[in-house]
C-alpha cells in the first residue's frame, strides 16, 4: 500500500461505525466514512470532537459544532503549509492521504536533475499537489472547474511564499483544457489527476468516471513531453480497484514511453490501530 505516515499536524485518532475521528492541528473533527464497518473504540475519545458532520438521508449533510472554531487554520507537512476549514460537503480542503503522493512526485522532480520540469495538475482542488511540485522546483499548471477551489489554491500558494511565476491557475473543464493544449503544442513532463466519480463542468457538462476516465487518461498521455518524469492517477470511486488504474497507465502511458507502473491502495495509519483505506493510486515513472 501507499501509506501517508509522515504527518505531524494531522492524525486519524480512531475509526468505527461508519465514521473517522481526526486531529487537524489542534482541532478534532468527526466525519463519516462508508468503508468503516467495524465498531468504535474508546467512547471518551470520540467525545473530544469539536465538530461532527451528520449525513442527511436526503443527501448531503451539515456540521454540528461544539464551541467556536476558527474560520480557517493552517496545518503543516514538512515545509508545506495548507489552509483548512470545514466545508458544506464534509471536506476540509485537503486530502491528507495524498501526502504519500506529494512526496513521491517531489522526489521524481528532484531526482530528474532538471530545472525545467513542467507539471499539469488536473482536478487540482485546493492545490496540495501543486504546492509540493512547485516547491520541488517544477512549474505547475493547476486546473479545476470550480473557481472557489482555484482561489483557495492561490491562497495556499501565497501561504507557502512560492513565486507566482511558478504557477498557472486555470478554471476550466479538464478534458477540454488538455485538448486545447494538444492543439497548441504544449507538453508536460509530469501529469497528475484526481477525477471525481461524478460532477459537472463550468458549463454544466456531466462527468461520470466510468464513461470518461479512459479517454481522459489516453488524451493526457498524448500531452506528455518527450522526456516525461511521472504520471499519477488517483481513484476514489468505490469498485475501482488499484489494478484498474494500473491497467490504464500501462495501456495509455507505458505503451508509449516505457517506464514502470505501480498501483496500490492509498491509506492512512490509525492511532488506535489498523489503517484507513482512502482509495487507490496508480503511478507511472521512467
């Protein structure tokens, strides 16, 4: 498995009964997780939660706060700093399990020995991966269809005091952007993507992962440079195993460029015991 085990400001304290108890800096949150089908541990530990996200039977849900929380706060992983806050869709603006991939991409960039690595981050969200790649020396094109997420990524860029010249922020549908880049002749040395299971683009385009993913990966493979460094494919959709991601990278990327493919579960350690499964990742490298 790919285990994100190097956090100090983040911790999964316990899991059970469809929920996870997490420490985000000094703030403890309780959130749902459908893969947690075992019982909770110490009840006293769960009472320490400062906010609890409740799912609604009609879809969505809402936060219950026990006292006042900051509007947002900063957590750190090594030299990387990120703003986090509870949002209306149970998320906090960061997927901490992705730290395992941030470290892997940063290592690939540094080990390339190049100062001209260009990275494309599709479905870039609030920019965790973009920060990691830029701090490793790459120029990052960050693409997301949600204007608010791109703004959050810009704020994370400023928080890390990284130069604006190291980034290009784009609000657009991922596939449409890559198709335009191909027509323009723009190529990238590293590509990563974190596509949702279902969503809509800025013009109302419907995205369903099972229908769109192969075409997106294959199109992106064409946007790799002649000296590519890495390709990362993340999957959170239930039923999409790590081997599915590995097969896509083998067919679309390795068939063109050689290199090696590795695909595994993505997990977080749980302080009370065990690990929390958090989807899967497929990694390609030269």
